[in-house]
C-alpha cells in the first residue's frame, strides 16, 4: 500500500486548516481596519489599538485576568504535578479510582455545572467572592489538565534512573528534586502555560464565581459582544490571540523536545 | 516520595496523594453535594436566595426539621413546565447532530494527518490544536463578524451570484452548528488521529496483497480498528456540547434555548438558585452514563501505558 499524501488527504487537511484559521485571520485583519463600520474596509490603521490604551476599565479587567491566571496556574501546576505523581508512581493506593475519576471528570464537565456548584460552595461557607474565588475555581479546573500532561511524561520515562539514585542511597525527596523533576520539567512548564491560557480564556466559570470589583477580560468582552460587533473588540481579541499563540507555541516546543520523537502530548 | 512498590508508605507519599485529593474533594466533589442539597430547598427572597441549609449546631431536632424541609418542588416545576423538557431535548439534538457532523468532517482530516510524512505530522497536529487554545469567546465572536447580515459570508455569496439578497445566518440553528463544529473540531481530530497513527500498516498491505480494493480495506480494516478513537472523540465532544452556553447564546436564536442557557437565565436573570440547581442536577444525571464510559476508557488507556 502506497504511504504518502494522496490528493484526497491533502484536500481534507487543507480544507480543515482553512476552516480553522480563516475566521481568526479575518478577525485579525479587521482589527486593523480604519473604518468605524466593521463591515466596510477603510484602509489599514492601528487606531483601535490606540483607543484601547485609553480604556481604563478594559486595562483593569486585563490586569485582573492576568493576575488570576498567574495565581491559579501556579497553584494548578503544583496540585496537578502532585496528582500526576500519585497516579503514576504510587501504584494502587486506597481510593485510587475516585481520585482518577475526579481528575478526568472536570475535563468534560459542562462549565455551567462546575461554575454553579463552586459558587454555591463559596456562598455556603460565606467566602467573599472576587479575585480569590475565581482563582480557586480556575486552579481546580486547570490542575486536571496539568495532571494529564505531566502524567503522559511520567509514564514514558525511564524509571531505572530513579531506582539507580535510590539504590545509591539518595533519599526520596532528593531523588525527586535532582532526578525526576529535571526530567519532567518541560511537561510541568507546558502544564503551567496551558493552565495560564485556560484561565485567561474562561468566561462561564468566572462569571459564576466572581464578585464585585473582579471583572475579568472575557466577562468584559462578553458584555460588549452582546451589544454587537465593535472594532475595539477586534483589537482586544487580536492581542489575546497573539498572547495565547506565543504561550502555546512555547508549550508545544517544550513538550515536543521532552517527548523526543515519542507519542505526541495528549493535549 | 516517589517510592514505587514498597508496602510501607512514607509521609511524603501520603502527602503527594492527600494534597490534590483533598483539594478536589473540597472544590469539586463537595460543591456537587451542595448543588444537590439546594435543588431540594425552596426559593426564598433572602440573601442567599434559598431556605437555610442544615444547621448542625441544632442537634437531632434540627436534623429532623432538615429532612422534613426537603422539597421536590423544583423537580416538579421542571417536569411540569414544557420549557425545561424542550430545552433538554434541544440540547441533546444539537449535541447529537453536531457530534455526527464533527465525525464526518474530523475523520478525513485525522486520516489525512496520519498518512502524512513523519516529519509533517507533529506540525499538522500542532496547527489543529493551536486554535483550540484561543478562547471559545473569541472564536465564536469571529463568526459573528462573518455571519451577520452585512457580513463577509453574504458579501461573498452576493459577489459570486449565489444569492440575490442577503440571507439571515445569525440567530439560526445553522449558525449554532457552524459554531459548535468550529469550536470542537480539535477535540474530535486528536483522539481519531491518536488511534489512526498507532495502526499497523502491514494489515493494509496484507489486504492489498490479497487483492482487496482500497475503499474496502478502509471499510473492513481501518474503520473498525479506529472505533476506540471514534468513541473517545464522540464523547469528548458530545458531553460538553450538551451543556454548552457561549455558542448558542451568541450565535443562536431565542426560540429554542439549550439547557446551559436555561440554567444561566434561571441563575442570573430570574435569580432562582434552587431551580438552577435542579436544572444542573438533571443535566448531570443525563450526562452521567457518557461521563462514566469516557472515564472508563481513559483509565483503561492509562493502565495499558503504565
């Protein structure tokens, strides 16, 4: 059987990629449109980016979002890495099944359910809603993504290195810090970046768990979008796309180097 | 800390499990129990807007009062008002048709990538994944630009002479399907690619040697072997689509709401938290079987690679 690209395979890949990228490309191009009318092309301009600089509320929302993304991604990276270690290195501990269930369920759980249930928890324990509640909510969701990414790396690396260190009398914690952690570091870093961008993007869970004074960027964009298309939103979205694209390319380069020709990361 | 097979567990080992375990129990599991509890309470004009939860300080008397106070009124409301039933059915319909469309569109793409050269494959996979990390919100918003009445799609159709007058795309089911397929395509392509890529090429060679035409080899060898990927992709799309909110809210019409929108409206507009909780409990019950099947597949995958 001939292995190689047939015209059918090439067409389906090309059409698929065009479908995925064309709408984003149009959005980016129209963010540089000089005309106020979003559907009429009035020449190239960066006036909407300049307008963004003067929008104090938007700047504040962006700062809130970045703060929440940093805090929640840091927490998610620690929690997710621990969870991945627990799933791959500890064999069959008691309660392993419900544990792995709790790792995988949030990945597919509709966001409206996760958001509503976390909000009701915060209300029930009378926790002031705002920056910290959104951060906790995001850390809970994204730690599961981190766990999946780190676990994929832990599963396919050579255990004999750890065993050798232990046989030579290296204590477990030191083995982890000097042998295991450097080996899984690229996956951990990739997990952090994924958690960061997921948090930066989330609308639904943030809407439920936020409080007065902690409006995130997606919440702000959503309330604008409901009122119709505005050129300023095109500009904000283009900046967000650029930030996420850079983070993701960095993340995939990190995991690819670490996998060194192995199977691709699951995400 | 990372000691594998030893029977005795050190404190470090315990900590590795306990910290994430407790976090998930507190912020993932416990909240569901609270949702369940509030779905059984009455709406109240108060802050928070539901009758009080169990007060443990009250002792046995409070417990009896608590059990007596449980009410199924919210579920009766859900069952008696056709709005909710219509909403659940609409969500299942959207999710089922969108998943079928995703399979039809995603399979050829995944197949194409799995046949590409070993060097091109990781790059193509990355190109498929990249848009997925841009927010739902932005990707859905991008389609508003295109689908609105004086948007680019109508401009293109008019210019090509395919339409005489601008067509209505926004606020229709078609727009929701476009948004769903667009947003979930990577979720379908990746699991399909993962199984197709692992497939043993010698099977196809054997089929070809025995005179089996290519289409028949695909139908009898490739497709059956890729069914685990089909199942994983379908579940990975179907489950979240049932509860989808952003896409139908921004692209869909107002006649038929999906259940995610109904929950959102009950919570944010009507401020009826108990009914919103009941909607969530029913939605979760609907999704329980697909979620358990998905979990089972994931766990099996992990156990195999260990």
